[in-house]
């Protein structure tokens, strides 16, 4: 998603500093940007705060190494990078921190519907009904919308042009995926009972 940027007279080269200190400063800038950003930051945006010719990928690698052993880490997801706490600290965070809407609080059935949307998108409620054999409640769809995990896709070519549903960038972030190509094999999910092998009707895809 495109983001608005404020143009500033930011010194990107640090020509008065030796190379090792320049590299350290660029690395800290990337860390600051990732810390402050509410969504994954793509490579092109990170390149805006470092010197010409500096490798964002190498700076990220060094930052990852620098954060080894800390409670948070750099994660590559949804076409960019972000800082996140390590999974091992999740129980402590839930015990003592105010995480607000960050806790997805999804039931197994919610996850099954979300998986169906991910694998069959764009898909209508009728398409979901074909998969699950029953109507999917508007409340459930609303919960997934409210958590930012799904959005509205293109209108279906069927009569009445019903809305379709697609997953979002937040879905990728929540499930630690860089792209939809990183979704688990559907047969594995079927074996786990998370989704079904049934296909939606052809006109919903």
C-alpha cells in the first residue's frame, strides 16, 4: 500500500563519519523506522533513509544479528519488514500488557472460514456456503473485517454482482506470511481439519 512521505533535508550520507559509524547509523535508522511503523516497511521506503548505494538487505541482516537474544526481532512479511516481539514472550505479554485489538481471539471455525477465503479468494458468501454446507454468518464476516484480516474484493460477475471477500496485508502479517504464495499446502490443512477439499462454485472465483 502506498504511503505518504514527508520530504526532509535528511543527511543520508554522513560523509564526515568513518565507514563503520556510517553503517551503524544507517542500521539504527532502519531500526527506528521499523519500530515506529504500524505496518511492514518495504525496501524502497527503507532506502530513503540510508546513503546512496547502501544495501538495505545487508543492513537488515546486520540488524537481525544485532538483535539476537533480545525480546524482539525483525520479521519479513507482507512485502516488507517489521519489528515484533518473539513468540516465546507471548504469555508474558498477554499477562501484563495492554495489547488492545492486537489479540485476534479467533475460534477454530473462524480460522477455517479465513483459510477458505485465503485459498479461494475472491469468494462470495455463497461460495463459502458451498464449501461449508451452510450459511456463514454476517457476524463472523464482520469480526474478520473488524480485525483487518479480510476486505472487500471485486464484485462477482453473477446476477446482482454480490460482494466478494479477499485477505489483506494484515492477514499476511498476522500469520507471518510474506505473500499468499507462502500459504501452507491445502492438503496439510485438510489433514489438520482446518479447511475442506470442497471447491466453491465456478462463478464465485
